[in-house]
């Protein structure tokens, strides 16, 4: 264990914990806005109760996401100072734009939404939550543009011993940035849909607030079905972009060792990185990888042996995470189609409800697996083909990193316990009681 590995573990732990709350915040913001819009249009008090019930969970996840995101940004100065010094002119400007525009806009209008009940008009109140949605998604966009630049650096020149911004438009418009944004956003929307369905299933199995949670389930289902299907299509497009700009990552994702035309894809295989081969390959489909990556069954796909061992990412972890992400993606389609077919008979479908309840963690696993593919698959580069991770770490003592690592674990454990306690307690409590009917 050295400073580099400890710093990587610390950043990974902080990122994984932070990303438990961020996607739910992104997805719930849209669903809560839809609920309030339905209330405004129909006058149905149940949609108002839904807005407040799911909105409280959104507020909790937003608060924890903000706190954990701040510590992540600090690490660029404490643990990755050499990285910040070398590329800070580009990477830092993107984070600064996110903080000074999207984050403050999001925080301001969320505060108005939280404290504006019965203080501003219903229409204006509804507009504020849609502004929160816009700002939340813009915040995600700027952060993911920064990450995309690390995956595919463009619009810069090397001068004065560092990377300096030359073409801001090239940075923010490169296709890879928008592919990462859409892929992450769709995943967040799938997660929110499954979360709402799972919580609704919990109450429907107990026959509590039936009408309320049937409506909630239907909204979550529609959301999850649309974006589960969209994610499959977008994932294919995103994969083709990865093949074009990060061929080593593609080879690791598929555990392809030999460069070959009409590259096959195996439905099941076991990588053996030590011997640069696969132990077992079952269900090989000739030309499938070439077709998926380059839209031609005869296209040449580079294998890992075409790259120096020092330039290859960890194959087993990248391959496993990729297969897990893809497998879960197709499972989400199957589950949402099944739920759609039974949507009008939810109370008569206990098996479906139980499956949806226990499926709540699956989109989290898929999203975390996707980020493993993105970040581990980029190694050994912190900025692809430009700066190695080992050259980016701060020149600090291992004891300092070890102390901060333990402190972050302790802090995040407390935050996690508090956050999960509040969310679970709110879920079990259920929505506020419906107003009593007025009698003459």
C-alpha cells in the first residue's frame, strides 16, 4: 500500500457513497415536478400529497449529496494536487461554472420550493420545482463534461508546463461528453423509477394507502420503462464512441486479447489476465463485437496484446463490471415490461410487488458498475493518453492520506446512517392523511 493506492481508494470510497444519493436526487426531482404539475392541472389532492411525500425524500438525498460532493472537490487539492496544477485551467473552470451557476440556482429555487408552500401562488411554486430540475440536470452536465474531458481531452494546448484551455466550445460540445451525460441521466431516471415502484410495492403489499401508491407506482413504472428502453439504445451508441476513442477500454470490457477482423463476442467467458487469454468461452457469436463497436461485421477490433501491459486497464474488474451493468440493463427492461402488463392488477400481483421491492438496489448496482467501467477502464491514465494517475498524486505522507481516509469513512458512515434512517422512517410512516371530506 502506498500514497497512490490510498488516495485512489479514498476517492473511490467518497465517489461511491456520493453517487448513492445523486442519481436518486436527479430522478426524483423530475418525478416530484410531474406530480406537482398533475396537482396543478387536475386539482386532485392526492397528487399534492404525493408531491410532499416524495419531495421530502428528494430533500434528504439532496442535502446528503451536497455535503458529500464538497469533500470530493477538496480532494483535487489535497490528494491530487499535481493533477490540479497540470490541468486545473480546464478542469477547474468547468467545476467553477457548475458551482457558480447550476448549484446556486438549484439551491436557491429549492429553498423557495421548500418554504414557499402557501406563501407564493401554486403556479409559481410549481415553476420553482421545474427550475430545480433544470438546475440539477445542468449541474450534472457540467460535472460530466469535466469527466468526459478526462476520458477524451480536447480543446487544449500544452504550454508553460501545463495543459491550458484553447477551445472552450470544443470541450463542451464534444460528442463523448453528451454521451456520458445521457447515459448517466437515463440511469438516474431508471433508478428513481424503480425506487418509487419499490417503495410503493412495500405499502401495497401491506394494503396501506392503496390509491396513493398505485398512482405512485404507475408514475415510477412509466418513467422506468421509458428510460430502460432508451438506455439500451443509448448504451449501444455510447459503446461505439468508447470503441473509437478508448480502444484499450473496449478490449478490456470484452476481454479481447487478439486483434482480429470479424471479432466475436462470447455470451460467457472467464478472463485470465495473467496468461493473456480466456479460460472459457461459451456462445461465441462471430462478428458480433465488430458489428456492435464499429457497425460492420468485418471491422478490425484491437486486442489487448496490441497495447503495452503498462497501458492496459485492470481487465477482470472492467470486464466483470461491464457485464454486470449490461445484464442488469436488460433485466430492467424485462421487469418494467412485466410490470406494465400487470399495471392494472397490482393488488392481485404479490409476486410482482415483492420482486419490485427487492429490486430497489439493482439500479444502484448497475450505476456503480458503470462508473467502475468508466474510471477503472481508463487506467493507468487520469487523463487518457495525457497524464498517468501515478503522476497526478500529491507529494504527501502516507500517514496523512491514511488519516483522512479513515476520517472520511467515519464521516460518511455517520451521514449514511442518518440519511438512511430518515428515508426509511419517512417511507414506513407513509404519506400524510388525506383531508377529511367536508359534510354539510
